[in-house]
């Protein structure tokens, strides 16, 4: 099922114009370096065997670094395959602003955290909220709005999104 779920996730992302890269922890640094546009900012990834230590990403950025960043890198605790949706968790490290302010958001998710549908995602998130989680932002593709009479991208968030799936 995991293979089918990740394949569906990839297809959903493709329909949204979102790129996806699969890698294992050993290949993560090279995969990420090929994706990011500097200057890049990020938050700790909280994924075993994967970090931003050896890539050109500023962790714990200042407000000025966040404002000038072209790429923001964050972990994603849950992704929904059928919609290509990312559940971006709120954290003291600043996952939300790092995912929203730069032009490009690079989301890093473990393949085991890609679930089939919203029922599975809500069940997982329900457990996290019971354990004290404050909030989660659901993001599906690049930011877009038609509030101004025509479709405009990047008004409320990034104009581009790329997902890195960490294979088990």
C-alpha cells in the first residue's frame, strides 16, 4: 500500500504543478542542494538521519534572513496522497513562516507519513492535538487566489512548492 500511496501522492502533486524528489537519508543533502535557490532558510527537520547541517540553508533565521530568502525548507508530519496536501505543523522553530514567506517552499516528508486520504490524516492529527499540538496549516500546491478577479499565485504564500520524500 505504501508504494501505491506515494505513487498517488506524486500524481496529485504533478497535477498541481508541484515537483517531487524521492531520496534516502544518505542522498538527502545532494537532492536538497539540487532543489534550493539561495539564500535559503529552514527549521530543524525532526526526521531521523536527515538534517540541514551540510546544505546551504540557514536554520533559525532572523526576520531579515526570512524576508530575503528565496527558499524555505520545513518538515511535514503528514501528507495526503489523494489531494497532494501537506500538513505543515506549527512549531516554536517557525515552520509556518518559513513555509509561507519565501518564493519556494521545500517540504520534507517521510514516505511513511504520506497517508491515503483525509480520514487517515485527521485521525493522525487528532492524536497530535490530543497530545498538545497547537495548529496545522493544510497547503495544497502553490499559493493562489482569485480574490482580485483573476487567478494570482503567490499572494498568501509561496509561488512554487517542491516535496522531498524520504524513503525508508
